[in-house]
C-alpha cells in the first residue's frame, strides 16, 4: 500500500477492493505518526455500503473501535448505513469554552484555591456520582430536551443555548429507544466529569492569530478562560454497547459483508438504524445537559472567588456523533473524534456566528496548549465540514502508565506554575504530554490543506481531572 500526497496536507491510498480512497490529513511530521492499525481501519470503513467520496481520518488519528478515532465518513441515505463504531462509545464526547472578564494574572493569584474548589464542585473519576438527584422520568426528559432542561431548572441562562451546537438539543431523540440499563447508569452520573482524557481546565488566552474574529468571540489576550471536556458518561457507553449487539444482528439480517465485526451497521432506511439514531440522540442530549450543569457550577465557583466574574459560553461542540446534513445531497456524516467545522454563512449556523463561522474548539494535552479555530469553505469541499478534535494519542494508556509516573507528571507541571488535581496519579500518567501528538503540528496539519483556520492559542494554568 502506497500513500500519495495529492494536495498539500492530503494523503491518499486506494487498493482494488476499496470502493473509495482512504484519505489522511497530515503534514510531513504527523503522517509518520499514523499507525498501521489506523490505515487498516480507514481501508475497512471504505468498504461499507453507500460511503461517499472517501474514508477520511484527521491528523489526531489513532486506533479505535471499528472506525479509527479521528475518522470521518459520510453515507448516502438510500444505500448507506449507520454504524455505532463510527460514533464511538462516548456519544457526544465534546468540549465547551467559557470566556471570562478576568485577567489571567488575577486568577493566578488564587489559582490553587480555584482548582481546589472546582475539583470539589464538579465530581470526577471512574464511576463518579453527581450532586444531582434525578428520577427516571426527569432523565428521560433530559434525553429528549438536553441543555434546555438544565436552563429551565436554573443551571444556566437562555443565551447558553444559542452558543451550543444544535442549540443544546438535537432533533429526533426518543428515550423509549434507550434500554433500561443505560437509563439506570445515567441517573447517578449527571453533572460529572468522568475520567480518562476528560478535564476541567483554567487557561490563558496566550496568542491571537485573527484579531477581528477573536474580538467577536470575546477572546481577549491575557484573559482567563475555562475549558470543559466530557461526554455522556456511562449512559452513552451503554447505548453504544446495546446497539452494537443490535447492529451485529442487523448486519446478518440485511446481508452486509463486514470487513470487521466492529463495523456492525444497519441500512439507514431500516428500523434498526432509526432506533439507534433515536437512542444515540438521547446520549447526545444527555451530554449537552451534563456540560451545561458543570458550566453552572464553574460559574458559581468563580463568582465565589471573584465577585465581578463574568463567564460567558463561547461554544459547545460535539466530537462523537452521526448527523444528517446537506452537502449537495442529504448525507449521514459520522464524526468519531472529529469536530464539525462549518464556515461563515453555512446553513444551521447559529445567527451569532453567521459572519465568522462557529468556533471550533480543539483541546490539547494538559502540558501544552489548546486552540480555537474556524472552519472554511475548503472544509465543506474536502471533509464534509470536519476537522480534528484534539492532539490524538501516540501511546496507549497502558503504555503511558508503564513509562510515566503520575507524581513525576504533577511535579513537572507544577514546576511550570500549573496547579493539578486528579482523582489518582495513575490518570496523570495516562495523560502525560508524551502520550500525545504535538498539538501545534496537528493544527498545522489542518491549516495546510485549508480545512481550518486558527484564531487563538490557549495555554493551561490549572487542571482538574477524573
């Protein structure tokens, strides 16, 4: 198999048994980090029925379940399929960024107290239980109304909805399609951060690349910001698990020849696909509501420490979802570890971002930086309006814990002036900077083919992790 660079930052390969090419977005440095397993998964996805244009992967790609993480694939509604492996277990794992009117230096003076209070205010860790106490009826309402439930119950302001993808509630959720085990797992975890790469980070707006857009976004150089990265917790995981079993049966029923069982899928016109979409959208809405509740507690914490603090939601974007979109024709676009990046003037864009394109929020690892980007017309042409979602792992969690010591990671970050709180040192070893690709190279890799444009770079000041 030979990779050919067809355009700056775009690499392709195609073998005889691939109906569409595999396409990788990467610069010369990042292309050398792409695992053979990722190449194999890109190839497998290319063989699914009804795939359009190419089986794509972003520069932060790494090996995943069925689809590679960083994968993008769009399917024709008539002949195409939907696959839970193309969404992932953490449905609507996503990120939101809060801007503040506080100077980073002002926050830095109380940084230890800020991180301590945030760590206490927002429950985190494996199996963590939240401060919420919702019953099954309320949870089913959350599944169908998303962030709107949180706003109606005092966890935020109406303005937050316009600053959330899908206004915080994706259409077509039906909690009746969610199995009871997922509901039971979701009840105690609402308003929790979770573990792994999920985090709550206080940052500084370090560098501005587009002054006009940064001003419109409220990103002021030298000001503090807060980034929240989490998803649908055990509920989303269970929805995925339940429907992978459904899709395995559906694949057999409809005679779909799977190149990998993990790509279990169903025709988009089938009842199984309809049921999965209804359940997946419940996971999406749960995650929106989860991040909205966490946002409320972050605001409360800052107001307690800085009486004049104002924290405004810039935007909230999904990373793991399948959505029905118009790209010259109606398609089902799977983004797994990839971010929607629609440019100015796009249909479905919030009114407030019609002239700029919506913010694309790309978290890096806790030791380096994060970015805010905007999408481009070229992204619509090349990637169905998609871009990367983070730095992307180069080392498994197991390998990272074998190579790195969590306490040493804390000391190294503290030597840079950062404050770190985590449920255990182990998670810090898993999330060591060396376990990730260089975020600056990842961003260069989406700028080179022109699918995104950088607006600001944010550097971490303190982080709370599960």
